[in-house]
C-alpha cells in the first residue's frame, strides 16, 4: 500500500474516532456524593465544547451506574458534570433516582450532561426560563441592535447563580466579536421584597456579569424595576474579564482584561487549535 493511501486511511480512522467520541451515550444510574473537579478538567471541558460551556463547583456528582451501563463503560461509578442550564438547576434540584442520562465522554471516567428531562412540571418551567434567556442572549449578541433590551433572569433564579463559583462561558466567541461594538443595549430587571423604608445594594448577575445597583425600598411589600444602558463592547469586556480573570477555575494563561479584540481572538484560536 502506498504512503498516500496509508495516510488517507489514517485520517479517516481519526475522523471516525473523533466523531464517535462526540456522540451522546445513554446510561442509567443515580447520583450520590457531590465532588470537585480539577482545573485541568474544566479546561478540557471548555475546549471540547469549543469555548461554550457553563458549570459550577456544585454541579458535579459521583454517579453509580446500573449493571448494564457499568458493563458498557467498564466501571461501576463515573464523575458526572451537569453543564449549561443544568448547572444552575442541579445546584438546588437533585435529579430523580435512579434515572436515565444522556452524557458525553470527556476523559477517563469523567462524563458531562447537557440535557435532562425533569419529571416535575415546576422543574420543567424553571428550565424553560433558563432556555428562553439563553436564546435571547444569543440573539442579541449575534446581531446587537441599538436599544435592544435584555432582561435579567427572574430574581429567584438569579439569586441561585450569584456566587463566584458559577462560570458561564457559553458566549465566549460572541463576546469577543462584540468587543468592537459601540451599540448600546438596555438591561432590565426587577427587585422585590418586604420591610420598612431602607436603602440597600442589589447584586444582580446575568451570563457572567455582576452589576451593583442601589435601591430604596418602601414600607410593606415593594418592587423596584430598573433599566440602564450599556455599550456592548463594555458589557463584553466585563463578562470576559469575570469569566477568565476573576475566577480560579481555569488552568490556561489569561489575557489582560484590556486586551484588544484581535488579541482575544488569537488567544481563543490558539487555545482551541493547540488542543484539538
């Protein structure tokens, strides 16, 4: 066989192996202990998902497999990382046990789950809120229009994600694209509560950005809608800085927060290319 033919066969084999590795796997089991993952694992997850993934330190569990799944995977237990919208749901809602999962293999006995069908209607409603928000964020980032309004998640959902351990890098390529955009969008939210007249600091967060707003409450029940404008380039830079600078979840080299759009794009291209 000629060298050229051998090379072609080798490339076909690699392509088939890579494609097969990215196909979802259906397994059965139940979650037990919450566990932690290394920075190297989060880096590999980020790269495998092409710089578009969200997770928390509280969404990784030990999964005990049933007999059939254990035989197929060659182990009785695996590490399962719930990502993206599930990362926010699983922190407060434990999945029904035992159950069926659609997972993707990351490395060794580590897998991750991007989709899960909750049985309870209330959980499905919460998930729909997250999914709608993600679609709206993506729509605005893909084609920002002056005056576009982006709503924060509902307060009770938002509060669950306000901690530095939540990393949402699903929009990394789009954020880098918007580093040169001068379009201004509106950010709309609402804060409610009970009590006497008082001034408080409201800590709001959406897709990786934390904003601090001071609001004055009234006696009894109160609600404070707020609306402010922000240039898309400033928004993109703050989100990138928070996700890759103000957290310790990543093991790769960080760029300065004020790096140019070209530097950010080169950084991302090299990171993904060097780890294919």
